[in-house]
């Protein structure tokens, strides 16, 4: 493909073996199975799904923070190309500089015993990116200013900050090593709506200024819709649909995506549309249903869905879906 | 109009702390009619939960109610002055009797070492004169009513064996089995996934119709409010800034804070609309701003900023009972 792909997963699976034996076999949690995604350079890639769908595991695998059981993840910027499965030693250290993670809970992610300056400077010191204290300070100040933290803030400890400010500190820490790729895992889920918009705007402006590629993980489709240019929908360890954001909303093809969209409560009190109800809850990833994994909750499931795994196929340009009947249901 | 089920008048609540008295709720008044769903909206720290807990006298020992505060609960034949109930024995009528509460985190609300069934029976035995056998029967019926499969089997299980959505259903079943007149739902869907949230909201709507009870629905999600509530009250830093019907508040918000909240929400029908955050953070309740509590973050003060800093805005009410506490609204009235 001619597009500039920064990081791509091909047929990726992440399995976690459990303790104990069941019928002589070790049960395995299939957190991700057969994932194919490509993230373009400078894009804001959204990953959406319910809790337990494996979105965080996929995000961590992209950072080589979860074991890759099968398939490959290839990272390639203009300087280096890494195959994450076999990455180790100095190359892995180098990859750590190029990729960063912003956590969900800004209250738990910051050490209460370090000043904000030390928190933001730590990656620089650990990775040996700066040679003198003056250089470190200059870099910290520059990044802090970008995240709208002033010099006064740098001297304080995290407890003195509100949720939105703490999340800005986490963002500054992720940016300080100058990464090309950032995974933002539910980074606004713990914030109030009024603050959430502020953090989303900050992430967007950082992305536009510096061209950093984001993998934005969220359970909230309306947040994803607003920030991301490309969306992948995950269900029980598999990607069921992926498309550019506007296409995903206008030409929704997978019944699960449709259900997610219709479950978002409308702001209009006169909107009488009834949420397309999904029965039951997400099944266990230890024992996923055969055939299409969504068949136990799908309102359109037929015999074929229970036996045959749907193929990952292209509906139109850059719009992929895994459903036997997406043409009929469209 | 029928008389309201519960009336809250001038509720002011402070907490004694090491740093002095902290005002959590300031002069809040509202009514809930029988069968009505009142949505209470606001950011974290705005005093929503403290207000709700005051209705059941559930706030911690260090809470101080102001002398003017009054909460009146009207049952069929009597009026109960809630704040005068001092002994736990007297409080039984509001705690689990006429009022039940559902909490945000269903895992934390069940005792982990007692089966779900035993917990349901326990409260029925306290609040009614059923025999244990009858209580068990009623409990299993309620579990079935909220859509838990195999209720008789589930009845014997423990909270950890339930999934998140199922725990919240069990919580609802438990709260409703004593047939309360008022249900307080404190962020009941916040910890749930959207698909499960849709199930729980639908269930709650059905149950309101069926049991004809009132609900005080606390949430920070205006979308959930739009779909469930009849009337909405918006809180900011312990003050009620706007109340009205759900259509009034969402379609024609009168307070700058309500407008700010609505503008900061991502909208699905217009993906390119910019998100406008409410600038700044909610101030510390230890250090409440003078005048209008919202003036530090308000972007609409315009020419009357001085007035906002010094004078506390009173409530303006229009003909259809849409109340707002803002100097801008008073000005419009005069002009």
C-alpha cells in the first residue's frame, strides 16, 4: 500500500494462559484474536468497545507491554523499522522512547511523592535523553507550557491538582521523550464532561502541531467520533468493523456497531427512538462462542453465524467489516 | 397539582473538618411530585450526592444541618419532618422504608460474604411483617422482574458471581422489593457499558410506570437525563443554579453553566462542531467565590461582571416554572 503506515498489526493474537488444568488442557484467555489494523502516520486512530473486549490489551501489545502469542506488529517510522514480537535489548529501549502511554486514572498514575517537575523529568533521566540538569529543566518547561502548566505548578505535588490538571501532567510526561506514537487508554473516562472537552481539545492540538500518531482507546463512541479520524470497533477480542469516522457513522455495517450507536442516550428529550436493545452481556473470552463471536447477542443471528467464522472483508475503500450479512442488513 | 411527595426547603449542609466548616450544600430547595423523575445534574464536587443522602440522613457524623433546613416527606396520612428523626429506630421509615437508594458501584454496595438472597430477605424482614418464606418468594419474584435469568439459583449466589450489569439489576430489585415511594439512584449507570446502560435505563422506566414511584436520578450525563427525567435540577458548588422541565433545561438552558455543560458534550449529529469546555476547574468548597458561585468560570458575564462578583443572584421564575439563579436572567426581565 502506498499509504504511510506507522504501526500495523497483522493476524495478531494475545493469549493469557490461566493456572490449573481443565480436561488436561490449560485454559487460555483469548484477549485478542486475529487482529488486523494499520495506523497511518499522523492519524488519530480510535478503538472502541465494551469493557472486556480487549481494547486495552491490544493497546498494550502495540507498546510491547503484552505478550504477542501469534502474528506480528510492525512499527516503522522514517528512521527505524521494528518487529515488536522479537524486539529486545537496546532496540526495545529505543522503541520505548518512540512510543508512550497515557493512563486512564490521573489520580493513580502520578506518584504522590514526586513534584510535577520530577514526574515530567523522569523519562528524560531514565532514558538518558538529556545531558545536564539545565537541559532537562528547559525541556520540562517547554513541554509543560504546551500542556498549559506554569512554573508555579512544576514545584507542587500532584495532590494539589484537579483531575483535568493531573491528566495534563500525564500528557506532559508522555510527550517529554518526543514520541512518535502515543496510546491514550481511556484518558478522559475519569473526567467530568466540562473538563473532558478541554483534554480532548489539548490532545487534538498536540496532534496537529507535532504530528504524533495517537491510538485513542475509549468506550464512549461519541468521544471517539469527535476526536478520531479513523475508528475500529472491538468485540470480544476481535475487530468487527473499521472505517474512517464519517463512513462508520453514515454506512454502519456491523450489527454490534449499530447497537453501540443506538445505545448512546440522545440529548433530545423528544427523541422517541428506542435503543436497539442487546440482550445479555459480553461472553467470557476463555470460552468464546463458535462462529461469529457476536452471535449470542446479535438480533439477526442465523444458523450460519453459529458455525462459520465471518471473514474480514472490505465493504468499500478503507471500510472493513466481519459479518456474514452486512450487505443485507445495511 | 397534587402535593409533592417530598419537599426540600432551604437545605444548607456543612461538614466539620480540620480546616473548618465546609459548605457542601447551600440553600437548596426543590420538590418531587409522586411518580415524577427528577434529574440532578452537576460535576463531581457539586454536592449532588450529599443532597441525596440528606433525604435519608445518611451523611457522616460530622455534618451540620442549618436551622432553616427542612425536608418534609408526605406519606398517605402523615407528614414526616425528616431532619427531626434522630434515633435509628425512627429513621427506619426513611431508610429503606419509604425511600430506597441505588449506588454507583454495585460491587461495593453488596456485602461480599453474604449471599444476594440473604441480603434481600434481611431488609424485607426489617421493613415488613413477612415471614422468611414469604420474603424469599417476594425476593425471587423481584429478581425475575428485573430480568435475571434463573432467579432461584442466582438467589443463593454471592455478589462476585454476578457481572456488573447483573449486580446493578439485583441492586434495583433489592431497592424496589420494599415498595418505596421514592427511589434515589446515585449515578446508577456510570460504571456500566453503554449497551448495559441502555438495558438498565429501560428497566427503570418500566418500573416507574409499574410501581408509580418517584425517582431522584443523579448523574453527570445529560444524555441519560434527557432520556429519563421529567424535570431537571442543575447543581454547581452546592447551589441549585437552574431547575425546569427536561425540555426547558435542555432545549432553552437559562444558566451559563448549563449552557457550558451542553456545549462541552460531543454531539453525534454534528461531528465537526468544536467542543467548548467550561474554562477552569470547580473551586474548592473551602474557598467559595463571593457573589455568584459560578462567576470565576463564567464566560457570559459581559457588562455586569462586577455585580456577579459581589451579589448573590436570586431565583428568577418564568411563567412555566423554569427557575434560574443568574443576574443575566434578572436583567432580561427588566429590559
